[in-house]
């Protein structure tokens, strides 16, 4: 169970800052109207009947905005050898400079990972991850709170390291690509580094007038440690490295604990 749970924790470690490109998890105090979004996952599906629950903390800080997601609950379970379903539910605490703080349930993600090809020695894994994104507030343009996204993931496993990458589209108007490298430090510890890029496909006069860029690139690094076969800890730090504006992240951080679940 250890390797499966560590795989989950590693994915959560790099996925948390990537998903934050949507400007956290959707809240009424966002500073702009650019639509960014990113998702990073591998192509691996857990054994049928096994799953995980992760309890995490996320922080997103920009020059004009701060959000803490506490707790963030991630969960998933493998239904078959080729299908895994999951859910992410955050509770956010957000504030803008000079404005009252807000808190509540953020954007909810419901996803299904469909493995098209398993990763193995000399074999690239491929998976598709259709998902529903239930926004916590109605978008400024009046469209539905229920949106969708379609990431496609690839995974390459090598001795001592692993590469994963995802790309796709968010229906609220964002194209994205993200990749991560995982290095095995020991039989209990793994180091990851990730890079994600998102591009807003919608033109918005207000965003242009405020000087918000149409693209953003974030980088992050993280560490995962297996406390025991069914428990893993993870943490990451990152920031925006592309051109800076009020929506750029001066700090992205996440930490959490994952528990493996197995049907008796």
C-alpha cells in the first residue's frame, strides 16, 4: 500500500499549487476577472477497492489578495482497474487589502480518472480525467456555476525517478499545461518539482485596463515522506515566475497528510 499511497501524496503535493491557478478555490473576493486554471495528475489508477483521504492546508498570496484553504479534503477510490473517481472540497478564508475577510466552502472538483494505458518499464502511461468544477460563486459574466474541465495526463516511470504531465481546457476559459519530476531520495522520501502554465482564452476589457496578463506560469517544489505504509506527509512551496501583476502569486504553499484506504 505504501507505494500506492506515496503516489497519491506526490500527486497531491504537485496538484495543489497547480490547481491554485484558478485563484485558489473560487471566492467572492478575487482581485480580477482573468480565468486561469491548471490540473496536474499522473496516469496511474489505484488497485480496485483501495482509495485515500487527504486532509490539507493551502495558502495563496498575491500583492492584493490572500487565501488560506483549511481544511482541504481530497479523496478518491478505484472502482475498477481502469477507473478511479475522486473529489476535492476546500474551506477557504480569504481577504483583500482594505476589504472585509470572507470564508466558506470553495470550488468543488468532482473527477474521474480513466486509464487508457498503464505506465511501466519503457512504457508511457496515458489517462484522461474529465471533471466537473462547481464554483462557490456565480462568475462575473453570469454563466453557470457548474463548469467542466478535461485534462489529459501522461506518465513515464524510470529507475529512481518519474515524469508526469497534464494538459487540457477549463470551460470557464483557460488552456493549461503542467509537468512534474519526482526523484526518489530513499525508500520513504521523494522530492518533486513542478511547472504549470495557464492561458486565459477570454478577452476582457476590465482585465486589460487593470493590467492583468493573459498568461501565468508558476513553479513549485515539494517533499513527500511515508510515515508508514498507509500514511504519508507532503508539503510544497512555489510562486509565479512569469510577468507580475496583482493576480501573480508571491507565495503558494500546501501541506497535508494522506491516509490509505483498503476494502477489507
